[in-house]
C-alpha cells in the first residue's frame, strides 16, 4: 500500500454514475474506485469560483452496484478534495449506511478483487505454460 493511500480496504476500479447530495442538492457524479470504507468521485465544480469542499463535509450518496438492482444509500464525509480546472475529485469515507448495504458493498468489493486476482493468476499460468513449451 502506498503511503498516500489512506483507505483501510482494497480499492476496486468502478466507473459508475451515482448521485451525491451536497447541502441537500443532488449532483450527478462519476466514481472511479470503491472500497468497503469509501469511494472516490469526480464531479463538475460547483461554480466558476469553486473551491474544494472542506474535509469533514457530510454528503449523501445514492448508488446502484452493477448486478444488484438495489439502490444503496449512505452518508459519507469528504476526507479530501482536489479541484483541477472545472472538475473536483473527492475522497469520501462512508460514515453511515444500513448494515445490509454495507454487506453488499463489502461482498461486491471482495468479488471484484477475487475476479481480478483470478484473471492475473490465469495470465501468469498461461505465460508459464508457454515458456515451458
């Protein structure tokens, strides 16, 4: 784990549109990765003179994990945010969500990680077989 990686769990790549509520206003955002403890989001800046949301800002999240068909609700806290031109990147740590939804996120992350590792192992085995021949 890199020193700058502050998450406890493993991140899985996840490009997914979801809704983030900031000060009770909905914003369409795009996730880039997800872990059991949080999500990294990209959104258009809140205005021409936009500044980053301060750490600790409480946001609401509404998302549907691929293959579940169920809407997940969570409350999160902005841990860090960077503004580059007109796009904001936010690291949001989950602060509160129904237990069943937390379990769905955990299971989804584990399955994604398992699938990634199985594919990696398959490529390693394939190289080993082709180099032995």
